[in-house]
C-alpha cells in the first residue's frame, strides 16, 4: 500500500502561501506575518494577490502557479480558493489552514439565492464606488467584532476598483463556486480549520470540515470572522503550532 503524503513528505524551510479574502490586498496578512517571523525557523512566506479575470477553479490554479509548493493559508474567500487548489493540485499543497472559510453552499436553491445577492452587490459597487461600498460591507453584523481601526479600509480602497470587486462577487463568490463538501474526504494533507468563537456559523462549518477530513483539527480563537485582522498574534501562534506539528509528524 502506498504511504500517504502525511507520512512521506520531507521537510526543509517552511514555505507558507497566504491568500486574502474578498476585497483584501495581500498586506492584510502583514500583522500575521510579523508575528510568525520569530515563531517559525526558516520561514519562507508570501502573501498573494488574488488575480482578476478568471472563474473560481482557474483562479485557484493561478494562485498555485504563483505560490508554488507549500502550506497554504487562506482566509474566507481565500480559504475557499486554497481548498479548491488542494483538491485539484495536491502536488502543490503540503498543508492547509482554512481561516473562517467554507467549502461552499451545498443546497442548490440557497446557492442560487446567494448568486443573485452577489450580483446585486456587484451592481451596487459599480454604481456607488469602492469606498462607499466597503464602508457598508464592513458594517455587516459579520464584522461587528472588527474594530474600525483594524479594518484596513484605506488599504482596501486604494487596492480595489469597482471592476475588481464586481469580478470577485460574480466569479469567486459562494453562489457560483462548485461546492466542495463531497470532495473533502479526498484531502490527504494536514488540515487546520480556524474559526472565531463569536462567529457561530463558521464555527459550525469548521467543526463539520474537521469531521469529514481525516486527521483535521478545528480550533477557535477569541474574536469573530475577520481573524487575520482581529487576532493576528493568536492566529500566528496557531499557524506556527500547526507547522511544527506537521513537520514532527512528517519526520516520525
């Protein structure tokens, strides 16, 4: 019987690839990376920009082409993309950290409703402009625990354009992505699922992901949905612990 990649990987310097969420430039990961630096010896980390112009599956492939082999850490939309990459290109994804992320919407009616909602939002940002749209986006209950001064609103508004945000809504949203729930059992890499304890919906999703993926671990941190911005130090500690545990397991 062939050994799994969990048992056979060789470990050198830790390569980590960070994928941001909707409306976010790569520098939303800056505080996490700064906290990781003293925790992970030989850290080789890159935060990617989510490319424009492709559908969900091709965007995941494009991230892998730029990021190369490594442990992929994705937040929200970035987590969904990293998960798709791990399933489609297991040769690239050596470990997976899903932060406030979901495998998608399984129910076809709910998915269609989400697609329609995202289309309205895409039209909204085209009409109202980036800053007004993002101000209202961040005012959602989902981000109630995110202090305004940590939202990186200015950085997002500088990075984003109406066309870019509309594309992410229309092509990378949960309404249009193929749900991945039924493929989770095929994952053969270490998986860590991180949720904010005040983000009840995503805590439940994280627990279900961990139940379906052999050997996966679900953890909860103090905070809500936007953990890379709300709790960068705590998130960095979990990522460092995961990377150390993964290395130890591979060398056992």
